[in-house]
């Protein structure tokens, strides 16, 4: 079975390495500051004990007051996984550092999050819509998007 | 006047015989050699994730059928696993065995289709394709016995399956398990040793293990590169921990390995189906789940080893009868992440073959 | 009165009889048809008959081909329209004729329209010099085989015309591939024919058939093999169909054509295997000659057999890549062709007029050489087949019979 690492333990490890990055942690998940995502991921990938070498998925959830970025990470050699989350407050001009420099697999997923949720990623080489066409009004996965504006 | 050459840009798709759906690649060629590839998606985008937010947990099952429409069972399974994880439901034994069995039958279907179209991409004039479809038809008939549908099955429910197996299913399955290994041997005799296939597929479209892991590639494509990662072994769900099977691995990660991988996985799937059929006992087929599932507030990620790779559903519940967020981690989309690394520098014909060997499904890429 | 136009010396009896019929037809002592008109009429009728026979046979051939490929692919093939689906070609023709003939913007109009015509001329011209039966041919050219080599290259011009004029990049790709392939395969094709010419001592196809005491396939196995491959490549049939590779280039050079223009391309492509089969029959299978049955029937049966073999290859093999096709031509077929040529030349030099025993000795020598060469080539080509690790073995286990349990 894949071991789901305890969020508290990982939060301490992250905090040791990158002070001030962790916002909150429970037994399952770790919340980090969105602007530190790239450093945290670099640490998680590079740390020899953790070695999260595989990015499973990137999701974004619209909680009205804030957006939550959810990163599912996996370590193939150790067979353990971690859910990394980041809260982005606000509705407009949201920017999160891109992790495409660490994982090539983040490319399409970040573009999808941008397309459907409207969170853009700084440092992504090709930040444009992926599913919808250029010039599509709005970001349809948001909760306040009800139908296409006329 | 000096001879001047310039690269040619071709829009391969969205309507093209071998893009397996409405997929488009903007390719820059130098003669026959590929200089750059830019995949362009979205022609089949139906907004499944948005649609799911307005449906009950049971209704969403029909949406998952239409993701990867050649492996609906696996999609159903991944979805119900995610919801069961979210709601804390444990399905009964018989349902778990049935789920594993049909998921493996579906894997055979998907791999047959993949092998057939792969050979079609190689230019074999649909002959291997029709051979593969012959056996696919048998499995689809079995699905029809189980749930009345052939492609969009909606067979599984949160907490089990929707209907017990009809008695006439078992003899048909028994016959199938008898003749299917022979048919796989026939494919091998016809295809595996063919010199043209070997010269076309060996050493083309190589994907290294490092690139594969880095690009979030999963499924047969990842294992063909030699990475031993199969969720059925690494994170067993339902009754896979009781099954005895091998995970075939490739060595080079070329098109030939990916082809062999699918043939070998079909054999392993047959082993699993046999064991399921041996071990399954009578019993209830569905846990006591209300018609409208209301999972507690929270989130869960459920994943299975679908035929194309790791299919995952990230579900967020707000305690209502509909999912608050329904995110699909689609293997087809992510398996395309390394497309550029695999294609740049190879020839047009190899490009088609490599693309066919990744085995994507546009319903899942665009969702 | 001695006719002015004397090429009939070389023509067959049908032709001369027809000519005589027209030229000597008199009306109250007056002969209204002049010699030149009689010459034209006789020629026109013969050519008309041959071209239409070829087209009709091809049309039935499309039905046979589709039914057979259906069988190869474990399905039925077209069987709805008419008995056994025999009227399917008619339906196809009606559909094609009634289709709108679209022409994309920006095409080179003249070249675009001319290309299908140029394309269909060549496969028809092949039949001008083929002896269909004993003393049955349109023309007995003394350079018949040279004529065929020249004529079979013409479709490439049409291909390039179509590919260039369409203004479509897929078409252009197909056309470029077509030209490259032709240039490569013309060489081994000619080399393989030269062996036959050395044995027959003539360029005329009629003489070649008559020179075959035993079918030349026995004396020229290597030449036959090279010729089969080369002619498949010239016709762009699988496994050499890179020109219109449907999974790569949509339809290659005729991507932009529709209606009957596309139909003309398709018709030419269906005629081409019959032409190729006729050439192979004439050069290697002793042409129309055979025991018991009439010579025309023998010819037809042999052509059908060769055509079936070509179809079989097409239904079975996947496609080679463009560089592999060129490599096959230059690295394997070209040296083999040279080898075959030298061996045949040496044999002809040693046994100038071979006795039966010497002839069979030649057969033995050539077959041994051919088999050795082909085995060597297949080993060189197939990139070490067995070094790959075997697949995971499928374990044999005793399984409960499920019927008894449930």
C-alpha cells in the first residue's frame, strides 16, 4: 500500500528547511503559502528521505473566498504520497509559481488550471488556454461562472 | 543562386485518420524530420468536471463512462472508489470481485483496441485491427449480459455494482478464458515477429525512464520504459491484493516495448480474471447505501490503474448530494506530456507510430 | 493494291483481318473507305475493345478485391447490392459520377485537372504491348520491354503534378515521396528485367514469351523477387504505399481531389496491379502458353493468380518507413540485381544454346543462389530477432469448470 505521510511531520520538515512556508497542517494535508510552492516542491523532490519524484496531479478548488491549489505528490522508490495544498485568497489576478521546472508533467495541468479556474502560473513557458479557445470569456470552472456571457 | 530550404509547418489534425479522435498537432518539418511539435487540445472538451457539480453522485457515473469510452469499466471503478473513500463506504466482497473482473476484461478490450490501431498506424490496412475487434466483440457481448450496454456501461454503483450476474454469464466467461490465450498467441504469431514491424518499431520513439517519471507518465507507457510502477501492486484496491499476477516491464521504452507490454498485460489480465472467477462467492452485491449519497464534508483522491494509466478522481464534498468539485486526473492527457521529447528528431512515419503506441483517447484528454 | 501502311507485318491476325474488312469493303465496285481510315478504324476498334475490357475487368476486380480483403480481415465485405454484392462497383461509379467536383482555392487549375488524366494513361498503355494470347496483341513492338519501363514511370509525373498543384502540404509530401521512391526502384527493376532479356535475347514481349522453354521464374528466381518488390513499389502498394499512406498523409497526392477526378486516380490504381500482373506473367510465367486450355484463358488465369498474390501482400504487411524503403532499394535490391545480372550473363556465355539438362542445371544453380541471398538479406534486415527478452510466460493452471459451480 502507498503510505500517506502524516502532514504534521512533513510540515515540520518543510518548516526546518524553508522557514515560514507552512501555513497550517493536519494529519493528512499540509497547507503552504502559495508563493513558496516552488521552493517547497524543490525541497520535497530533492530531499533524499522524501524524494517525491512523481507529480500525480494538480487540482484547483474554488471555495468562493479563496482558491485552493492541491498537489498530489508521490515517491516511487519509497511508495509514499503527500497532499500539498495552498490557499490563494481573492478572485482576481491570482498568480502561483509554476513547478514546470521541476516536473514536466505539470505543464498541461497548470495550463488547465489557468484555463478553467483562472489562476495563472509565473514561470510557465506557455501560459495560455488549453481546452478552450483564445478569447473565451471567463473561466468556466469557477463557482460564479454560470453560463457563458452573451 | 544558393539552394534555400525552409521548414514546413503542418497542422496534423484535428481531422486526420491517425490522431485517434479530434487532436491536433502543429508540427514543423525539415523534409521528413520533425523539428518541433505543439499539441493542441480541446476539440472534444465537454466540461465533464463542471457538469458533475450539478449531478448527484450516482448520476456522475454516466459522465465517467464518456471519458475514455473504450474503458468505461475502469472509469466507473475509479470514480466509485473515490466516492467510497470520501463517504467511508465498504463494498461487499462479491461486488469487489466482480469489479476487478470487469475492470480486467475492460483492460483487455482497451489493449486490443490499442494494438489494433497501433498496427493500423503502421499501415497494415486494418487486417490486425479486425482480428483484434473480433475478440473485443466477445467481451462486449459479455458486458451486454452484465448490464445491457456495450460501451457506456454505468455498471458500478457507489458501494457495489448495480445488478447481480446473470447465470448464463459464467459459461460464456469460461469459454472466453479457454480460447482467449490462443487468440493472443495468434496475434503474437502474426505480428510480433514481423520484420517490418520490428524494423519500424524497435528503437523509435524512445522514452527514457527519467523523462517518463518527470513527465507524470503512467500505465503501460511508463512500464515500457522499465519503471516498475503498477497501482494494482503499489496501492492495491478492491481485491487486487489477493491476486497473483506479474507486472511486465519493458527495457528500452521504444514503440516495440510498448506494443509488447500491452500483449503481456492482456495475458496477466486473463490470469486475474481466472482467479476472480475461482475465488468469487455468493453474497450481497451492494452495500447499504442510500439512493442519494451524502458524503461528509472533506476531500478524497481515488485512483486505479486504468488501461491507459493512472486514472484518478479528486473529489471534494460539501455534504450535499452533488460533488462540490470533481477533478479528473486523466492518464491520456498526462501521457502526452513527453510527446515532444519522443517526437523531435524522428520522421513523420515514426511520429504516427509513436503517437499510436502512447494510446490516448480524446474523450479522456479533453474531458 | 498493296496497302500503303505496312506496320501490319508486325501486327496480329485480328488486326489485319479487321483492316482487310474495312479496306476491301466495296460498294458497287467503289471502295469508300480509304486506307488510312481503315487503318484508323481497325486500330480504334481494337484499342476500344482492349481498354474497355481492362476497365471492366478492373471494375469487377475492385469487387473481388474488397470481398477478398474482407475475408482476409475476417469480415464479409460488400454483399448488399446485387447478388453477392456484385453491383457494388456500379453503385460506386454512380456515386462518384454524381458527386460534386470540388476544387480548393489556390490550386494550379490546369495542372490540377490534367493530373488524373496523365495518371490513368500509363497503366492503360502497358496493355498496348502485352501479348494476351497466342498471336493476340495490339502491337508487337521490337522494344516492347523498353516501352513498358518508360510508360510505368509516367504516373510519377502525374503524382507530382497532383501533389504540387493541390497546394496542400500532405499532397506535396506524398508527391515528394513518390518521386524519390520511383527514382530508387527504377534501378533494381531494370536490372531484374535485364536478366530476362539476356535469356530471351529479345526486347519484344512476344519473343520473350516464345523464348521461354520453361517459365523464366525457374531460371530467374532472384530476378522475379526483385521485380515483384520493385513493381509493388512503383505501384505504391503496401508495404511500399508511403505515397498515399492513409495513416500518415491522409491520402497523399490525391488528398484534395473529389468526385470523378478522385475516381480516375482510384481506377488507375486498381488497373495498375492488373498491368503489373500482366507484365510478370509475360516475363516470368511463360505468358499465354499452357497446355489444354486456350491461350487467352491461360493468360487470364495467370494474371489473376499474380494479382491475387499482390493483393495478399497488400492485405498482410504493414508499411515500411521512407528511409527504409530507399535503403531496401539501394542496399539490398540493387546489389542483388547486379549479382543476378552477372550470374545470368555468365550462364548465357557458357551455355549459349542450352540443352534441357543444362537448362535444369541453370535452374538449380539460380535457385540455390536466390535462396542463399534472400535468407542472408532477411537476416541482415531483421535486426536480431531473438535477442529480445521473452514475454512473461503465461502459467498453465488447472481451473475449476465454472459451469459446474454456478
